[in-house]
C-alpha cells in the first residue's frame, strides 16, 4: 500500500497528497480558509475545490487510490 495518493483533475492535477481515510477533501482558493461568523451561521469567504477519494481494484487484485475532482463551490455572499 502507498503512503500518498494522486490528484486527478482540477487545480491540483498530478500532485501527491498523504493517504487519508476521509471521503471528501476540500481545497480552499486561498492559502488559508477564512470564515466569518454571522447571526445566520458561518459564511465562507473563499471558494473551495472538492476532491473525492476513489478506490479501484486492478485485474490482479491490487487496489489503487486517487483523489478525483468533483467540482468548485463559489464563496458565499457576505
């Protein structure tokens, strides 16, 4: 088993990331994710890209993992 997983699609295509057990990974547009607390709840000030962990079984039975691009969420209105 590998310690890293590759991104497929989106802005991180081809990069490696440490293997994780989460199903979804959100990558912010900015270096740091900024949130603002409002009476209605928490508002994200930057959009984020979503990747989903996928597992494929090869013909020889070996498993391969990758983070597949699922889309972009625009920042919420302030």
